[in-house]
C-alpha cells in the first residue's frame, strides 16, 4: 500500500518535472523520470501506460524501446484510452519492423478510439472504408 502511494506521488512529480526542459535534458534527471513512468506503467496505470508508451514509441532509442512503447500503447488502448487506441491504429496500418501492416487491426483500434471520443478516429475509419471499397 505504502509503495503504491509512493509510486503515485513520484509519478505525479515526474509528470510536473517533465515540463521543465532543463530537467529532461539532464541525463540523471531523465533516468529518474523514465524510472517513475516505467514504474507506474508496470503497475497497470492506464494513463501512465499511454503516456510512457507514446514517449517510447516516438522518442525511444532503439527497436526494443519502440516495441515496448507499442506494447504499452496496446495495453492502454485495450483498457479504453482513446489516444492510445488511435495511435495503435495508425501504427497497425503503417506496420512495424516486426509486423506487417494490418488494416483490420487498425480499424479495430480506431473503433475503440471512436467509442472513447477521439476526434480523428471516425475520420480514419471512414477513410479506411472508402479505401477498401475502391480497391
């Protein structure tokens, strides 16, 4: 119980410090921030999974970091996070080095995002449907 509370407080602080560019650019500061983000994501916090997943997917160094980012985004998307579901749909349609493009999976995740209220998800679903009907 105490460790979970401590993790939440540290995560809250890390999210605030993330806005300070000098702290993010500092290697020790970044390692601490990343540790707090990873801890909360591993504890199953959907917001942390989405946030840290986005960081790893788009700013992570190396294929392993990007794959972990996509994994975290998938977890958050399946838990109902609209932003994560939208991104997983975009990634699914584009493909990754380890996975071929999958329009059906993209449509599935955009459906989740649309249900969560993401503003672009319905547009992407319509574009995908019109693309499929012309092929």
